[in-house]
C-alpha cells in the first residue's frame, strides 16, 4: 500500500480490490471490538482507516468513493463508544473525512 499506492488501489484479483477487502477487514475489526467489549481493538480499526487515507491520498477518486461508508462506520462506532479518547478519535476521523470530501 505504501510502496505502490496506485497498484494497490487499482489491483483486482477477481475477489475485489485490495482496498475493498481492507475495508471489509476494518468492519470485522469493529465487530470484534464490540464482541470483546474492547474499544482498544476498535481503535485499531480507526487507526487503520487513518493510515489508508494518509498513505493513499485523500483526493483520489478511489478513496473519496469510500468516504461515506467510512463515516457510517465512524458514526455507528460513535453511537456505542464509551471512552472520551475513542469518541474524540472517531469525531476527528469524521471531521477529516468531511474536509477530504469537499
């Protein structure tokens, strides 16, 4: 993802793009965080989203097409978040995404 971002965004092996599979993985991370009742696990999913946006570029159409689904994940997480740190992380992510999508 970091060394060849364009190849990562555009690759497709028939099972979907690496980017779509990565977002499916993040969704699972959030699910596991809920099952384990661990916001630390869920924070890893949020941190992975941040890394994706930083490394792949926020102005790319491949990334912008995911902004709405990312915000939906953040809002869903925010509705059940307990710790202030996790809530702040999610809100920061939403605000960054709104900025990226302008």
